[in-house]
C-alpha cells in the first residue's frame, strides 16, 4: 500500500512532467537490466543438446524445447499414433514421422525467439491446433519476451502519466 | 473543388483518431443513395445467405476433416479473422448488417423481402420481449455455454453446422413470437461480443442534431414510415449515444424525413466515455471475453497438449496418465466458467476495491467495477486480434482449398484444391501480436484515465483511483505477451 501511495504521489508531484517521464523510464529500464543480469547464466557457450520428442494427436511431448542461441540441437522424433509433421520453417525444419518410425532432426539455433512447432500433416480433427514451442534464448534470456515486456511497461507507464495529466473529459 | 476534396480526404484520414474531423458518409451522394435504397440490406445479406447455406450443407454432407471442410474453414478461419480484426474494430456491427441468421425472420415479419407494401402490418405474434430478460445475461450464458465447446466447434464441421442451423431456426421462430429483432438483441451469442467491441469501432450512426429529434413528434425512425420499417433493434436512433445495439441496418436513415442521421467514421473507442447504459450485465461480457481470449490462446496456440485434450470431449487417452474425454472436459468446462465468471472479474474487483481505497471514494465498489470494466474492451479486443493473426496467416491456404471443393466431394472448381498448406509471414506474427497488445494497452489506459476523471471530479483522486486499474491492465497485457512470445 505504501509503495502504491509513493507512486501515486510521484505522478502528482510538482516535478515537470518530462523529468518524471525520464525518471520513470530510467527506473524501469534499470530494473529490467538488473533482472536480466540476475537471471542470465555465467556461461552461455553454444552446446550440443539432445531431446527425445514424441508426436501424438494433438501435441508434442515435451511441448516446449528451450535452447540458447548458437546451440546445435538434435531431436529424436517418434510418433505415438499416426503420421505427424514437425515443421519450423523459420529454422529450416520440415520433417514428418510415421508410427513406428524414428527421425533424427538437427537444428542450428541461429535465431532468437519463440518458434511454433507445427504439424504439417493432417493428423485428425484437432490437427490445426497441434503446436509445440521451440524457444531460442540469448544467454538464458528470452530477449523477445523481455524486450517486448519492457516496451509494454514503458508504454503503459508513459500512457498513464500522459493521459492522467490531460484535461478533464466530458462524458 | 480540388481543395474541397483534399479537405474531405484529410478529414477522412484523421477521423479515426480526431474528434474534430468526424467524417459523415451521408455527405456523399453515392453512400446516401445506397443507404436509403430499400434493397440495400437485402442485397448485402443475399450473397452471405448463399455462403451460409453452403456452410451448413458442407458441415452435414461434406468431409468430416475440419481443415478440409468449407464449414470450419469459412467460419472459424476466414469469418472469425475478418470479424475480430477488420469488421468490428473498424466498422462496428457491420456483420449484423449482412448477417443471414435473422434474415428469414425479418422477411416473415415484414411479409416480403424488400418493399413495404401499402396497408402494412407485421406478421407473427409481435409480443414484447419479457422484461426480466431485457438484459445481456441470457447472451452471456448462452455464449459461455457455446464457448465451452470451442474445441469441438472449430474442428468438427457437423457441430458448426448444427450450431448455425440452430441459431437460424431460433432467430426465425423468435421473430414469429416477439417483436422485431429480439433474437439479435437478447439471444444471439455473436451479437453480445460484437455489441461490446463495437464500442471501440471507428464507425457510428448518430443523429446530426439531437434537438431536432427531440422536437420531432412522429419518430418515423422508430415507428417506421412509407419507406421504412423503423428500427428493428428496439432502440430510438434519435437518442443513439453508443454502438452497442445498433445493427447498422439503415432503416432509420431511410425513415428520417429530415435526413438527420449521420453514418460517421469517427475516432476509435469513443463510446467508452458514454456514461449512460453502463451496466453489470454488459461489463461481465468484457470479463468473459478477456478470460476466453487468454484461455483460447493457451488451448489452441500453446504447447500444452493436456489442455487441448481436456477441451476435446471425445478424447481417448492412449498412453500414460491421462483423463478420459468426459473427465477432462469437466475440468475444461470448470476452467472456462470459473475464469470467466469468477476469477477474472474477482481479481479485477479486488483491484477496484484498492482503487476505491486510494481515491477515498464514497460510492460502492460495484460502481467502480462497472465503470472501470470498460477499460478492458481495448485490451481484450487486442488480445483477440493477437489470437486471430496466426489463424489466418497459418491457415489461409485452406480457404483456397475449400473454395474449389466446398462439399469435399473431390471437385476442383477453381484449380485451387491442391494448393499445399503454406503459412506466410510466420516470423512477423509475434511482432504483430506484440504491436496489437501495446496499442490495446495504450487505448485502455487512455480511456481508463478519462473514465476515472468522469467518476472523480478531483484530479488527484482520479489519478489515484486509476492507478491500480492501470496496473491490472499492464499485468493482463504482460500475460498476453507471455502467451504470444514468452
């Protein structure tokens, strides 16, 4: 409650709006920089990682694979029921696997972001919903999420400050 | 002349964001004549009715494979995307103008397709809608019931067709029992959320001069005239302040002897500041839509297969520890209903209580809840836009496939049946989703702060009251961003 009242008084203080905006931005960005520094691992050297993935109607198990930029990822893909696809065009992956088969897929994680793994073979009623996630982080951080969240918070705080200070609207 | 056109163009281009340059389409002779033409609505419904018939038939007799079915692809990929990203945000309830569901009911009530004959009287019982049901609660519960079966609906063509046919029959039967469009106003599950999100739209029908409408005794816009049936939506167009229940049928434009109704392109989200009409049943719709956006993104676009299994009532566990279809579906239904009716509104209510505390407000927390719930409309709509973007960019090629073979009988009418599945702009999807959420958040905060100034006369209290709400909006936005790119 105290913290909220501090923020409250901050938004209404006598300081010039642009200075407050600047301070707010600095505080936010510094907070996120500290957070990013805190969560990042000491070493983020590219590694060779191995995953066993089972495709089944209508999911991948595990549904989410998280690696670091530069990692070389080897996936041993099996199907638990019918023929499925394993499609990540952003990373140049387009493979299919039938029941009883095993496919080895090698992915070079050279782009950061969250990429959807999609089934490219119609495999049943929920086929369009059969997705998984292949997340490529940078130094242990999902920088797209971190960056977009930072921008979002800054946009939110700025909007709050700017629109709160505007003249009264007639409803 | 050239200056005049340039000025008109400038007004049109700035009308989306500026309250000073609203652009009235009835100032243009072409649009005025079209809106006043009796055959206008009939002409825009007819092609849609044709597509509707194909959709229903294809669901019953066509392929049962969802992504190869005209019913599923046209309704849940093309229509849904168009509705949530273009039609509603830009043109309000434009869909209601062309919707085929109440068409037969209209034609039966009016004893004809287009013209109003001399000695006209309504066909059917023409009863008034029961007073206890004159609210959005029936729509909310009907919508939530249907929404519970979303996995089934969007993947089984026959279920889509049964739903559409049921709504069509219901619309027709209710038109024979009750006056005008009671179905659209009080029952239609689509109309509920279209009405809510049409408040954000940059399009409106409004009286040009309200005092003229007040002085005008005969009120043809309601009662009808020789050329018009009057507003079928049970509203008084001369007093229109919000889009919620205006189906853009243009009957009022045809009726008004003074040409006193404007069809305007206006700034986005203008209706959020209109105090009259704010009510608990309406804002609950905003909470339901917000909760469902989050749940649907998680179910249909997330990596959690077990969530999809739970939503699929026909799921048969094939390995490991898994719940049966009915068990899982019961949990799914509990999640959908509790999130929509209790969790999301409950958490928001707590933020509203905090808002009231910080503002040292005298009114009830319920009023704070109702007023500030309208801030959820831009961010909720943004979430739905973010949800809809991948639906079209990933699945667009299915539309071409089913156009060539609408019934799944092996036709290839336009040579597009075998176009391979080819998603486009996949790398752009996360950024488009992020952009949608940020814009939605900015609009939510902008209008939230203005609503707060409406409620609290004192600026200091207004800012204090809105602070917890702004934090809630930012947290919801982060949740959307996490689902999209986290």
